[in-house]
């Protein structure tokens, strides 16, 4: 065994054993993991605003039950039929219901929006969206309804009158939509101010961004549909932030202060509505200014803080204001190596570094009504967990969740009560209510929905990475009838890229259910989270900078060495499969380590990073002009001549994330080098094959592996 491989952590617990009598079908394993086999939880749990009461839904989400945290009593609150009768709606469940205040909820049916008074059992329609409306966004008071139609932004006022915020005739100037291809934590493009006096929005000018044609085969004749796709090193979109004044009907625009190619990200309003905070990031993504702007004039006030890095700076969270009474805010930064919470005033003075953790904060959940405590999620010391914490403004941090695992946390407005729902390696799901003294009461524990099925085990361990220091998590899924005296073929499932973590301390350990199905076919299914993947901090994740595929492959090959050291692994029957970045890893492993794998299946692979989008690609690889050696080294085309095993390439023909150009170019190179490969398109599918067609996809992948890995 290679001396670099050191097993530090060994968790080899099996799923609880019951009288197993059923075999998973492929269709069940693909479609039912989050349906039939979904663990029992308090469905739709929400705290009633400004109370210690909560609600959840029963009877297929048709009955609302209310609970009182102080004495844990529950009672039926309202039936869906009552709401339908009062509003004239035909709702099938409570999905999408939002609280406005302690007695009133917002109800949505199609494009119609109603308020319903739970005490009086009466309601009324307050807004109705147009049929073509997209990106629908209410203000906090649920009075104004903002939305986009094509490239312009509108809103309905309190009288349900349609007001145009923008009127751009050029379809390549787009307002109110997400920008930067949803990087930098961007999820939308509409930002109501806290008191609804202003409407801020993103605007992008895509005039210089190249058109990319996708073929719509449902038309006769087939039709080319152009999308805007900014490739690495090419022209990018130019962003602005608009601020529309509801009272005056006027809009002011904020442009990047540094360069027109900068990114404007993480927009946030101050509680008093006087200012807008915007994180401006240079195109090189290594220099970020958090800038302050006057909301009435759009005038730049000053830079609050600056962050630089030799690799990248990646703002993903807007400024968070814990109290409506002050403009002091919390900024999440990983400048010390891990995402921590920093408490600033608007002048840029650091009031307090609130957390000192050597593990990443993942998200701020909110603050109590007093604005004295902030709730957040973080991994804790073990990167496979996701735990709930709170910290006060003096930096006193408290771990709320008691058990290891992956948690989802919801707290009452005063912060005195917390609902914690979690799973881990041995626990399908538990719902626990904690009081302010952190005394917990179990409200619900799910049974094991797999108890009647033949299900294997997952072994979670660590090995050392290629640097000889860093721990890497591994997962080996074994069949239910595992015999250590036998030799098993292995399917290696890989992703390996940023913003993804495949191994978690949740039930099934982060694996897809089809992997357990594959194990029942007589396979081991192996996964390793290499350096570059998520939730391990800056040094771990930035090891890939400028040389995608190098350290990742080295780590994956150490995983292979570990596999080969196991007496029950058939080292001559190794297969590898991955999608997207995992497709890049699959093709790279097949071609750059050609004597390792007998079979590979690559879905939607990045083949040449110069064809990938600017926002993601340039963060990790810079531009092709700046890093020609890195792009050349990572380009899969350069290794096509070295293919030895059987390789299946798969792509959605309408993929607008990893363009099919990648895969087709690799096929062309294989033809030129006289290498035989297999190719399977999924017509009209985008980057992922979803819905019932996903059963076909997984069948295609697994059949190919089994048939060619004999």
C-alpha cells in the first residue's frame, strides 16, 4: 500500500437492518428518492410571525396544524377547503403560502395573488400577474408586484395599475433579470427597498456578447435559437444597477466605478433606505470593492472595504443588517482562509470580527427581532456536516444543533425557539424543538423508508491527498450481500469541481439512490471529494487555480490506489462516470490515465475551457491570453490519441451551460485519431436530463458500464 495513503477516519456503519424482502427497481432509484423514500418531516414548517407558534401541513398538505412552542400543544388550524371556499380558488395544497403577519397569509394560484385572514376566514385578491410575466417579486409589504416581460421591468401598484420601470426597445439591454449567469450568489435581478419606496434592479447590456445557436428540432424545418453566451476571453455583458423612485417615477443608474467589464454583485439596501451597497468585482475576480451609493441620486459615496487575492475573491452574500435600527452590517468574507462574519459600520470601520472559525460559514439565516443575535449555518470542524449556530454582536458563538449531521434550522422571531430538522449516516430524519436554554424536545422521527428493501452499506473514510497533508473524504457503497472474499468491479462516480460536495453526513451519505441500486447489481460505487471541491476552505478549494484537472486527477488517482489496496476490489474492472465538471474529470481520467479505467461514461463534459463561460471559467483559469499553458494542459482534445478503454459521451442538444460544441469537438478529434467511441445525444434537453427521461439516462449509463466492464 502506498505510504501516502493514510486512513484517518473510518466510519463503516450500515443502514439499519430490517427484514429486507424487496429489490429496488431502476425507476424507483431514479425517481423516488425524494418522493416515496423521502423521510418524514414537519411538512412546510413555518414560524408564525412575531409569535412562539408554528404551523406545518398534514394530509398531503391540505390541513394546517398549529403548534405552541411553550407547551408543545398542537391543533388543527385551517383546512385548504376553507381557503378555497373563501377565495374561490381551487388550490390542491398549501405549497407556496407565505405569512404577511400573525393573522394574514399570502395565497397564490396561477398568476393570482390573494390575502387570507386566518381569524376572520375571509380574503381578497390583491394582484394578478400578466400571462407573460416572469421574475415575479413582491415587496415586503405584499403591496407592489414587480415582474419582467421580455427584456423590460414593470410593477403593479396598489391599484393594480401596470407601471413601466424600463422601456428598452433594444432586446439586448435586459432589466430585472439575473446577471453574470447566476455566479457570485446572484439569484435574481429585482430588489425592493425595506419600506417599498424604491425598486433597485440589475440591467445588463449584452450587445457585444456573442450569439450562440441552439437547434430546436421540434420545428419544421428545424429552427436555430440564439442565446447569449460569453466565452472565456471574449466580450462580456456590461452591468448596471438601476434605482427607481416610486414617488417620482424617475430612475438613476449606477455603472461600475472601475471598469465597464467589472461585475456588480450582492446588492443590498440599508434599513433606512438611504443607501445601496454593491460589491464591485474586477473581471480578473481578484479585487473586490464594497461600494456605498446614495439611493436618491445614484452617486458614489465611498468604498467601505476592499479585498484582494492572488487567486480569486468570490463575494456570494450581500451585506446583512441584523437590526432595522442601525446601518451597521455583517459581511461574510473568507479573507482569513474560511468564511467568517465581520461586523462593520458604513464608514468601513470593523466593529467586531464575530466568528473566528477554521471552517466555512455557509449562510446567514437571519437575526432575532432585537437584532442582537445572528443565526447562521456552518460545517463545523468536520466538512461533511452542516450545523446551526448563533452569535451575538460581541462575538459569543453558540452551537445550536446537538448532533452531527446535515441540519436545516428555523428560528422564531425572538430567537428563543429553534426547529432543527436533520439527518446523518444512521438517522433518516429527526425534528427537534429547542428552547432558549438549548433544551430539546423531539417532535418527529422518521422511520427508515428503505426498511423493506435490500440496501447496501456506505463506508466513509479519509485518505491523504497528493500534497501528503490534506484529508480527503471517500465513500464506498457495497451491496447488501457483500462478501469480502469476493472481487468486485468498481464504478467511480466523480464531480471534483468547485461549489460541489458529494459526500455528506446525511442519510445515504450524499449519494444518489441509483448508486445503491448499482451496488445491488454486484458493484462497488466509489466517490472521493478531491481538492477543489466545496466546504473545506480557501486553501483546499483554490488548489486548482490556473491548472484545472491537475491536482484533481492526482487526488482521484490516490483514491484509485486506495481502492486497489482493498482485497475485495477487482483492479482490472474499474469504470468512471461523471457529469459537467465530472464529465471533464471522466474524459480527463480516461485519456490522461489510460491504463486505469476499462470504461468511462462522460455526460455534458467541458472539453476545452476556452469554450466555457467567462464568469465561472475565468475565476479558476483566468483568460486564455493570460494563461495559455493552463488552457493547453487542461484541454481534453490534446489527449484523445491515448484512449484505450471504452468511452460513452452523452450530451443534451440544447445544453446552454456546457455547449454541445465541447463534446462534438472531442468526437471529431477521436475520428481524426482513429479512435472508436460511443456518443448519445438527448434531443432538446439542457444541461441535465430531468423528468422521466432521466430513467433512460441512468439505464444508458449503467448498462454501458456493466456490459463493457466484464
